[in-house]
C-alpha cells in the first residue's frame, strides 16, 4: 500500500476515534473506537493487512517506545513511586487471579482442540490454560514465550490462541476500564471539591520546572538526543542481564531518577515538536495484532476464547478487588489496576487522561484527578504486563504439551 495513503488513513481513523471520545466524554474511549474501526476494516478487507506497516508508524513506534517510557517516568515523582507498593500488590494479585480462575475453568470444562484442522497433536485443557494466562495477563514477550513452547511440541492451535487473545483483549479491556476509571474519577472529584485533595499540589506536580540540562539540550533535537542516550543505557542493562531487568522497567526507573535529581524536568518530552506524532505511533502498536485476525481462527477457537476472557475477567475482579480492599484502595481503582493486564501501556496513560478530562470541569480538577489516577495506572501496567506476567509465563510455559 502507498505509504502516504496508509498514513492518511491511519490519521483519519484516529481523528474519528478522538472525536467520538470527546463527544461521549470518554464513555467510548478513543482506543476502543479505533480498535473497532481497525478490526472491521481488516476483517472486511477494506484495510489491507499491511496498512499499519505501510504507514511507517509501526517502525517509528519501535524506535520511540523507550523514549515515551522515560517520559512517563518523569511524570511520576519519587514519592509517588514509593507510594505505589500497594498498586504492585494489586497488580500481582490480578495476574494470580487470572491463573487460578483459568485453571479452575480448565479442570471443570475439560475438552480441548483435537487433531485435524492444523494437522497437529491433540491439545490438552492445561495447554490452553497456560496460553490463556500468558496472553491475558501479558503482552508481546509473554505471547512469544507461549508460542515458542507450543510450536516446539507441535501445537499450532495453542500458538495461535494467544495471538487471538492479544488481538481481541483491547476490545474488552478498553471499554471496561474506561467505565470503571470514569467512576473512580468521579469519586476523586468528590474529594477534590470539599478540599480533601489539594488542587494546588496537583497543579504543582504537573508544572514543569527547570532542568539541569544545558540550553543546547532543551531543544527538540537536544531533548530527543539526551532521552535517546538514556534509552540506550536501559537497553544495555537489559542485554547485560539477559532480560532479567527489562528495558522498559529500567527506562521507567531512569526517568523517575532523572526527574528526582533535577536533570530532567517533569514530563521531559512535553513541549517538544515531535511528542504528538510519537504518541500516535505508540498507539498504533495497540492495533497491530488486529491485522492478523482470521474469521476461521475465531470460529475454531470461539469456546476457548470465551472461557478465557470470562474466567480471566472474573479472576481479575475478585483477586484485585479483595487485595485492593486490604491495602486501602477503592474497588473501582483496584479493578482498573487489575484490568491493565489486558492492555498495559499506552492504554494505561490514555484511559487515565480521558477519564480525568471526562470528570473534571476545570483544568485544576482535571490535574488533581489525573494526579491521583495516572501514577497508579502507569505502575499497574508495568506490574501486570511487564513484570508479573513475564515471570509467571516463563515458569509455566514449559508445561505445554506435557
């Protein structure tokens, strides 16, 4: 597909999605609307499979995702990060809940895909349980781990299963989380107005301060250079530790540390000319898997998919809500934290910002609400998708085909 045409089409889809989100006050999130448009477009062949790749945005996203992670780190103060130990516990509990409920479903319903359609050996219920846990709670890395294990023992269907989950889970996770975060945002707004939360503190946290960088590194090019060096350092640590210290986790920590020391200003990329395009490129990563969905695969795996999502969501809701209650979080915030397992970053940021804008009636209220929700959701996405899921999936993937 022509690159310029592809780029224009993607921008049109995002323009429509953003318009709908604003008109519905984020009841229909822009991510959900865009997901629906792309899914229908790919299934009906209105959009060619190479639409996203041809737009060059996927390639750009692969380069700048680390930059945005560092930027997110500079949006969170060290004090905020220290306070998020409860968020980490709730996120871990959500992943455990997914595993427990899917295991119970596998034991109760049994069955499995038999040999025939893909010419493979029979897949057992536990194979789909493991694939479902890794896919629902994780992202690309977890799916790759599952696929390698499944293909290694000849289970093609099990290898396809997590890809379909990843492709579809945003369609479920985005609207659910949007509704729940709107409820949480309304609860926070009710605290802001009587003065329980300080709007001044929220504004101060959102206000950019001067950094220690020389003026030459405060331009668009200079800022991108410095942040790029930080990303390269994060990649180097990832490689030295064989992925034990994940690139994005290290980049987030670097961002927090550099803001705390005053080297980077809060929201380090804010104000540079390229931030908007970088964010759109990152968002396109969310829709990439939709181009791989086939109706035949959906039909053959419809029952396992339905069970995986129903039981996975039940596990998230129960375990996250109970754990959140124990550590002092509201039920709505706890479940929203758990639901980040379905999408992770950048959905965690976009949905938080949309919920704040939908509930707040002034810039001060929006800042105060976002200040309460956004740090939790950012840390939640890393605790579920980037950390816990990868660890859990790495442990259980070896049991596929046994």
